[in-house]
C-alpha cells in the first residue's frame, strides 16, 4: 500500500515538512537551497516561491531542473498558442486523455463522498497494532484507498512521485504537516529548510485537502486512544514515492519505493 511505513507522531514542537534552505518571499513562498550529501547548503540551487506551496526553481547544480507552480502543491501549466488548423490525431488523443484525467478537486470530492459513506467506513477492519486498508476504485482511473490508523501511527515524510491527489478524514482526526515549497526531484540527498516553509493542519471527520504533484508531507493520528479512518486518491496511480527523514531543518532522502513493491 502506498503511504506505507508507520513512524509514530512527531514530538510536539518538532518542525514539519522538510525542504532545503528557504527564504520566503510571500505567504507560503520560499527560496530553497539544496546541498549535496554531507555538504552545506552554500552554492546549492535556490527556489523562490510566489504563492503558498508554489515555487520557481533556479537550478545551479547538475541534475536539478527549472520548474514553476502556481498554487499550493499544484503545478502551473504553460500553454503554447493553439494552431487554427485541425489538430493531428496524436494531438487530439493527447488532449482527450488530459481532459478525462480527474483533477485534484475532483479527487477531493470523491474522497469526501466516500468518507461520508458510513457503511463502507465501518466495513474496514481495524487493528490496534498497525494500519489497515482497502483498495477502492477511484474516478477516471485514479488509485484510491480506505485506510485505518491506530493511535500514534503515521506515514513519515514522503512525496507522491509526481501524482496529484487528495485525502479526507472519515472518522477520528488526522494531522498533516507539509511543506510550502517545491523541492527539486533530482540531484540532491540532503536539503536544509529555512524558516517559514512548514504548514500544519488538523483534519476532523469530513475535512479534506487536495494537493499537487510536488506535495511533500507526513500524516499521522495524534490520538492516544482512538482510531482514525481516511480516504485517499491519486492520479495517475502512484508510480513511486520518495521517503525522507528529518532532523530539525535538515531533510534527507532515505528511500525510493516503486509501485511494484506494494503489490
């Protein structure tokens, strides 16, 4: 199952969501510098964000690329001018596929709808020792899960391999810690986070959130005595997940999991 691993909830006061060295230029915006493993952040690429969770990456190190996002966790689409002539068959096919893909907002609507299905939520077996899950059929070919969270369990820091998605709480309450910065996907092992990139939210039953393809977060059940249940959906189905560890402002890439490992 994606979002696997079950680190306990972080101690109160621990910072959330890992990112390189970041100086924010707007609410949720940040400049991020990435360093090679064991090296300082000096001389590493920087990221400047223009909106919460959105950033433009100026890469100076090999393996980093320039990217831009326009909303929290969501990437911006730069569209070229459309020719007045009829599109080719391949272009028409591409446009049709893109238009049929569920958006993050549609995935959130799906997650909330399933979270409100009391009979389905109650059918999920709960285990006091570890998370449980059911695979669901998501809209438009998306991947979806119903997940049970015993007290104190969580995901650890991770991304979603370029997929966008959404999740919603169905029972109990979940806590999400996330980064309002877009991290380079290649060319680094350790990043230093600056102040202002951490975001924290609590998700009681019925509450959810959508996110874009560059979202990095961890989710956990902070309750000491109550299970939580949630619904998650991703599109395209997760090809991989990058897992991170965090110590203070330092975020370290620990592992890349691929979809075949969850089968």
